[in-house]
C-alpha cells in the first residue's frame, strides 16, 4: 500500500529547497502529480522516445543506460530526479537520450512536462524550478566528466556508496563495472589489490 502523504511531503520538501511555494501553490502542484510504482527490470524511459514526465524517486534505484553495448552511464536513487535527458532535447523533439531501468521495485512521483511549464509560468518563483533542473543536469554531467578523467576506477567505486546509499548491496557488479568503464573481472581484481594494500599499509 502506498503511503501517499509521506511521499507527497518528501516531494514538497525537495521542491521547497529549490523554490518556496505558497499553501495554494503546494495544493495545486500536488493535484497535478501522480504516484506510480514500477517493478524491478521495468524500463520507465526509452531511448529515442519522447518522454512526457520527470520522475522523482521516492523509493528504489535506477540506472541510465544506452542501448549500444548496454552501457551504464549513471545511477539515480531516493530523493533524486530522473529524466533520461529528454526535457532539454529540443532539437530532437524532446526524445530521451538514454534508457532508464528500475534496478529495484521503485516508487516515483511523476511530474508532467506540462506541469513544469505551468509552475514556471504561474507560480511566483516558479522560474527557479526550471532553471534549477537545467543547471543541475549540466553540473552533474560536468562532474561525471571530471571524475572520469581525474580519478582512478577504485576511487570512483568507493565514492559511489557515498552518493547512492548501499549501492554495492543493491546493484549488480556488472552494472557498476559498466559505469566505471571496466569489466566485472578487472573490477574484482582492483578491489582485491586495494583491500590487500589497506591491510599491509598500517604495519609499514
């Protein structure tokens, strides 16, 4: 059973960090969003297909991936937004740039693109929401590029658990290795080497 009140409250707390809402605006927004559950393995956004919704993750973890080589590009978990990068793909008719797959049973709040436009045009500080979503996507992509070119695989692996709670217990090592740009076998070797080094270092 979905506990809608707690889900809505969590969503409103997320929005309040971006832009303050009046009581009336909060009521209007909640009437325009949808709570929906998906099963593990379901594709909620499909590469090359127009997506009409932005997804706020209440429960669960997902991965963004491209069909070519089934390459995992990043992850999203509780309290995060996932879009498939369709919202800003004006040149290609707002078609998603990647697939989004549920790696666990997930619960989302779905916000339609029309609702985002309504908020931007009609809420007192609604324009902040549109700017925030666009700027956050750009910043996340920039940080990902910097990490890829400046950090080792094992450092990026260790940092995953900070960003995504318990990800190593929740997500297949195959997907994590794909995200890190390596193979599960090579990742396992790097982890073993890193752990052995940590055990030796204190006695040196």
